[in-house]
C-alpha cells in the first residue's frame, strides 16, 4: 500500500516538475503596435511576414472601405517599419485582390501574397512592384465565376492553374512550392525562373493524398 501511494504521488508530481522546467519565453509588450493611419482598421489578419530589415507585412481582410470584408476590400497588404510605423499599402486596388490568405517574404525581400479568393499568387519586388503573377482569377463575365465546389471525386487539377491556393515556400535552389489548396489538395513545384515543373497530391487519406494543405503546414509545401 505504501509503495502504491508513493507511485501515485510521483505521478501527480510529474506535471508540476514539467511546468517548473519549462523554459521562459522572453517577450516585450508594446502597446499600440503597429500604428495604423487614422481612420484605417484591421479586419481579419490571416497573414503576417517580416523581411530582413525588420519591416512587417500584414495581409488583412479589411473592413475600412465598406464595413464588411468583401471583394477587393477583403485583401489589403500593409507595410510597417521595425518601429511599427505605417509605411505604405502595397498593391492597392490590385486585380488579384479578392480574399487574403497568407503573405511571405523570400531571401531577397520580395513579397509574395497568396489570395485564396482570386486563385492567384503575386510576387512583388521590395519596391512594391508586381513582378510575377501565378494563376488566374475567374472572370465575372464568365459562367464559371461562381465559387468553387468540392466534388467527390475531386476535380482534375490543371497545370498552371490554382483553386484556392494557400501558401508558398522555396528550397535552397530557389525552386518555388505552392500549396493548392482547399480544392485541389496538391503541391505545385515551379523553377526559380517561374516555369512550371510538376505537381503532386490529391484529396484523400491514402499514399500521396492529403487533406487541405494550408498556411502553417510548411512540411506539406517543402
């Protein structure tokens, strides 16, 4: 009985010991960071990235213009300096803006915005100029402009086209990997020059299949 009680107390003490040995995460609380211009507000913020200078890029589904995150107002890419001061809006009114999903910066401080709503991935240079665009937005005049559905079996993927992409990453050779996404459930690989190489994966639970590769799932991309 005595040994049983000792074992029970030892088990109860394990969580406490684990809590005591957990490393402390250092942080500074900075009020009112970042600083938005007067009259501008964040909506939903699905993506944040930082470049080599410490500048922060916030991809937001803003509600500043219309009171609701809809159409172009559902994607604004805002830049702040290392002190949290507002620098500029990148790509204001861009045709690719429809529903912000994630933003990344590469080793050369290029800015990559992934818009789920327009099925497009846009690469900006550090000056904010559009350099590359991957994918194509559905035209409002087309009959196919209605939202994507999720049929089972899934739609066959089309090289060079995306259906609700979610993220982007690079390997050491500069090859580009785009997770694509809510509908296709695949990963597309492009060369460092932007040429299509291949894609793999589809929806399912078997070998080579996956659910929805989304932002944060960097293993699904790389």
